[in-house]
């Protein structure tokens, strides 16, 4: 069984080249997003990174009908700004 994975590719990263990131994401069979950012995408694109994390959490909790799923829906619907 493979665990679900997510990966954000930084298209302007000079530490880990984007092609290396794409290959890694492919090997992981990851759901990916691509951002026009440097290696510090958490700083330059916090909203996009937060959405990726929330989407991953929502997908992992989907179908459970638990409280965390409802909280994730609420956060996404409020379009939390960091």
C-alpha cells in the first residue's frame, strides 16, 4: 500500500533543481503544484503552501466524517490568509 503524497515544485529553485523535484514527485506518485518561486517557497507563497497542506489534510480525512474534516472545510471556505 502506498501512502498518499503531495509535493510542491519550486520552478526557480537553484538548490534543488526543478527537474530533480519533478522526478522525485513522479517517483512518489505525488499530487503536485508548481510555483514560480525560489527554494524559499514557504516564505514567498505562504497561501499556496497552506492551501496545499489543507487540501492534503482534507483528502486524507475524506470519508471519515470526523471533526477534523469539518474544520478543514471551514478553513478552506474562509480562505485563510497568512
